[in-house]
C-alpha cells in the first residue's frame, strides 16, 4: 500500500511507508493517512494506476493534479490513496478508514482489477454503488468524481461491453461527474506505458492528469467559487 500526500511540505511529497507484504487493506494494519495541514482534502481512491506503480510518487497523476492546484492558487490538498492490486470490494472495505479524515472531495478510480480478473460486472457495480452510498452517508455535501475504466478485449465482447457501460450508467444514475476513461490517449500506446503495457510512464501520467483535470476542475471551481479557467494550470511536459 502507498499513501502519499501530494501537497508540498518543505520541498517534496510526504510519503508514508509501504505496508508489509500481506498486510490487510481494510485499515486494520494500514499506515495512518498523512496529517492534514488545514487545506480541504481531495482523496484519490484507486488502484496501482492511481498509486503510480513503477514511477516516482511525484510523477503519479494525483501529484500532478496537486501541482496544477498550486499553480492556480487554490488551496486543496491531494492525497493519493491508491493501492496496487485492489478490487472494488477492497476499496469498499477500506473506505470507512479513509473517510475518518477531513475529506472534501473524493475521486474514485476502482474496478480496473475487477476487469483484469474477469470478475462479475454486476458485483463491481454493486461495490461501486455501495462506495457512493457510504461517501454520501458520511457527508452528503462531499462531491464524488467517478473514473471510468475498460476491461481488456481478451475478456470477450460481451464482458467488455457490460464493463464499459457500468461507469456511465452509474454516473447518470447517481448524478456524478464522470471521467469517461482514465487511460484515454494512453492505453495501448507503447511509448506511454511501462514494459507491462498496463501502467503509464511519467509522460503517460501527464496525459492521465489531463483526463482527470478536465472533469475535476469544474467541481473544485464551484466549491471554491472561482471562474478562472483550467488552461493556466496545465502541467509542464
């Protein structure tokens, strides 16, 4: 497990230690969330794609989002709560622990490993709906941004279609802002992915940050009461 506070504190990211191999990810043996610094928290709940497997934590897209926020002058604190290998069921189990902090916005990227493992799409849908319900039960004012994923084509046309459809359907049903596909412009492009063909390189993460930022920015702008456009906050290549 890797939990990273993406806000700058004395020149770098604050990174908690990785949990020991085999440690539970439901919060019972997890390291504490990074301490708050008074800024409202954007909690990025996700898989290895959010955690930034294979790249420096400062190159993962939540850290790039933090840089954009800093450049706009908006005081938000991005916390990377990505866990490699986690399924939607695991994210649901972890959620009560994650919401113990002062969370202002949740960005939910889950289901990628469900798709890779060919887990039942209805179960993935039920887990995500339960996550949405628990976030709203914790605080109905917390905006939640849903991140869409796709299953690999080798899972079969029927499975991949059902999996792809569940994210926009959930977004419509629960009136959530949707990032249509986290890896748009990155998935399947060899030069933007590491050797496994799954996890983005630092350059790939910059494109992923663009994908998330386009949807996240209006949510934050409404909350902050600003009309400044997002163009000035694009990350540097």
